[in-house]
């Protein structure tokens, strides 16, 4: 069954914004994203959800950064 375009666009937006947190961190720090995801999954189970709260705080901080910090175009983009 094919999902409606509206639901698909919402799902894509949520996946890009919520699940892109570890991808952005991994590329910025030079750590493979798969290893970072495994670390967060295991540490969340080991600490009974503490790292899930850390993940949510990181996602929120990246969301705020994207809203308030605008990227200025390069001289070559003009």
C-alpha cells in the first residue's frame, strides 16, 4: 500500500531533522556514524535512558543552531 504524499513528506522531514543528529556529529568529529549509533544504543540500555536524554538535548541544540545561525553565502555564490 502506498502512503499519501503528505505523510511521506512529514516522515522525511522528521527523519532528516531528528535522526540526522548522530550523522552530523559523526561527520564533524570524524567518527563513523554506525559506531556512534551503536554506542548510543548500548549506552542508553546500560544507563537506563540517560543517553537518550543526551541525544534529545543534542538534537534540540542542533535544531536551535540551525534556526538562529544563518549561513552567509560565499562570494563565489553571488
